[in-house]
C-alpha cells in the first residue's frame, strides 16, 4: 500500500492512540515473547498500577485486538492474557523505537564538548 504524507501521518497517529496509556507499553513488554500471564502475575509484575487501571488498560488492549483474554471456567476463576499475533508483531517496531532513542542519547553525548 502506498501512502501519501497525510495518510502515513494519520496511520501512525491512529496506531499511537492505541498505545496511549500510562501502563499499556509496560503490559506489552511483559507479554512479549509469547508470555501468557494471569492477571495476578501482571499485578505483581507492575506493582505501581492499581487494579482498576490494570483492568482498564487490559480491556482497551483487548478491544483493540492487541491482547487476548483467555477465561478458564473453573473455581476459582482463572483469567490469562497473551498477545495476539498482531500484538506480537508490534515487538520489532518497539525495538526499532528503542534503538532510535538510544541513537539520540549517543548523539547528545557526542556533541557535548569535553571539559578543559
């Protein structure tokens, strides 16, 4: 698919909106690599997030097709989360962003003049 500048900008903006949220990227990084985690595992892995906010962010990621919620009908109830194939495909893009951010750091430190 060929994009114009406008459609490319709009497409990237729409995808970034899917990832907006204080905890979404942290959740994704815990699920990358094929990890399937129970809700309680995610709570322990991200201790700063409230239960309400974690539920909200997971529901949004599920609604947007990035995370899959697996309900095991048992007592006590068991709910697990994993990435969809589309969610897992996001990993290389985020790795590229990390490399880009590291390049900024390298460029910033190389432009600082040495102290006399």
